[in-house]
C-alpha cells in the first residue's frame, strides 16, 4: 500500500496530466472551430454571390437588364467593327454589318429562351449552398458549446469587440455574433440593451457594418 506522500504525488501527477490533456483538447476544439468558420464563411459568400446573380439576371424585373446588356453588346460590336475597319483600311459592306447584328440577336433570343432553365440550375446551386452553409454553421455551434461558449460565460460581461480582439481577428465578427446569438436565444446569454443600436442590428450584418457597433454589444452570462 503506497504511503500518503506517494499517493499525493500520484494524484498530483494525474491531475497535471488531466489538465494538460484538457488544455490540448480545448485548443484542438478551437482549431476545428476556426476551420469550420472559414469553410462556413466561404460557403456563405458563395451563397450571397449566387443570390445576387439570381436577383440581377433572373428576377421578375430582370428583362430590362437583359435588354440593356444586349444594347450594350450592339454598341460594343459596332465600335469593334469600326476600329478594325480603320486599322485595316477596309470598308465592310452594309449587309455584313446587318448579318452580324442578326446573328447577335439570334444568340440573344436563344439565351433568353434558355433563361428559365438557367435560372432553375442556379436555384439548385443556391439550395445546395444553403444546405452546406447550414450544416457548417451547425457544426460550428456544436464545437462552440465546448470551447467558445464556456469561455464567454467565464469572462462575461464581454463585448463583441473585446472577443474579436482576443482572437486577434481569426474569427469574423459576423461569425462570432451569430454563434453568440444562439446562446442569447436559449437565454444563457443576455445581450445588454444599454445601446439601442445593439437591439436593432440583424444577425447577418457584414463585418464592416457590424464593426461600428461591436464595442456596444455587451454579453452577460445568465448561468
């Protein structure tokens, strides 16, 4: 049977190993969280880009945009033909100009006819991006439950700006805000109402817009 002193040494060594292992596990969780955050951010940016493209080119009022770009195309082609004629010192007959513009119009009509199919294809990509983005964010929440959330509760009250500075910009403000909003929604964190701006900010603000309010957004732990 070991002596008391030996038992204390063994317990201390065991506790030390547990602390080291716990710290390594905590660090690993943050590394995984950073990876998923970057993946989510890229998926989100791609999703927003495709949504903007759909709104511009395939919305109900997009026909005017198509006609405008077709008109621009006519002007560009005419300018190129005039430039070529001047450089090569040749004169193209009128029928060649007309034939080229007719061909350009035919291509435009076919593209316009295929607009519906192209819009459906783009919508399928948007749906896939939304699913990927949602899955990535859910994985972030799972990782944050054992890393970010406990640290925020331990250091609360803390502002979004302080949290962003603590991580030295390795996480986007939007990502941190959306993650912490999960804790706010469950009542575990309180986003103080000392500043009116903090109440009206939507969760999906871009980083440059959110940066103006981050220091005013203070989180208090309710546990």
